């Protein structure tokens, strides 16, 4: 299984604290173990899945696209709900 990241994802995780990075790593491991764990989006974001998890009582979102035929997961975005979907469309 190959894990690829987008520049947007790389920018969003660049300055995370150690404990938040560990929570994100756990979420990524959950996505790797079950690629259909996230909610499949429709419309402009068709083909994108969003996995929601909690960190310090705040809901965090992890956007990814999975291609199981090629064994690839592309991590596309990470953050809180505020403007998450709007920024993900760009």
C-alpha cells in the first residue's frame, strides 16, 4: 500500500504539535486498515472520502482518495470543519 500526499496536506500538517501529529498518525493507520471508513462525498468532491475523528474534544477531518486496484491512498487535506470543504475544492 502506497501513501501519497498533496502539497495542501503537507502544508496543513507542517506545524502540528507532537500529540496532534500522533492523533493524525492513528487516523491515517485507521484509513489504511479500512479504506472505506470515511464518508464518501458527492457533487464537486465526488470520489473523495472524509474520515472524522476527535482530538482534544475538537472534531478533525481527514480527506483522502483511495484506489484499491492500484493500492494507493492519497491524503488530500486535514483540519477542522471551518472552511474545510471550500478549501478542499480548490
